[in-house]
């Protein structure tokens, strides 16, 4: 079994968890509902037709297909990258990004927008709502930066 198969399976797990969480929220909240979880955390149901932080959300609809195509292209590129040997942290980072991108693509195709439902807040300030796919992309991007910094340090030490 090629090593890439493990990473593809993990990406599929990310997609599955993302879609399962969205299914749960869609079946238990109405748009605009807010459910208290903790002093800094609510469940809400929103649809974001744009990208991160609702970037381009006010556009007439072209962004749906633009972000879908970009996400599919990135996922395909990552799938090829994962087929080649990667350092474990880089492979994990790429896998999380790929899984998150594909989870949001499913929403864009199904609903024309991404389902967001996690809302964090403190002292009256609210972070834009996000979802499991967004969290996977963010963690993957952070891990990729960390891995690249470590790789640069390893190369300098060699």
C-alpha cells in the first residue's frame, strides 16, 4: 500500500467529519439561530458564499465556481504531492488542507455557499463563523509554515 493512501484516507476522514458536523447543524439549527455552548463559544448557522472572512461574499455568484475550481485544483496538486515522499509533518499539513478544501467544495456544489457554524467571541468581539473544514485548512497551513521553518533550520545546520 503506497504511503499516499494513508494520507488520502486521512483527508477523507477530514471531509467526513466536516460533512457530518454540517449535517448535524443543518438538522438542528435554523439560519440565524445561536446556541450558547460556553462563555466564548456559540453554535450558529450561516452560509458564506465567499471565501475566508466572507471575502467576495457580496459578488453576484461567479465566486462560487471560482472558489470551487481553485479548491479542486489545489486538492489535485496536493494529491500529486502526497504521492511523492514527503516529510511526515509536511504530509500531514497538506492532507489537512486538502481535506478541508474538499469539504468546502461539497458545500459550494450543494448549497452555493459554505456552511459555517462555529462562532467564537470574547468581550463583545466576534470571530467570523467557521467550520471543521476551515479549521483543518488553518491548522494545515500553520503546520506547513512550522514544517518549512524547521526544514530551513535543518538545512542551515547541515
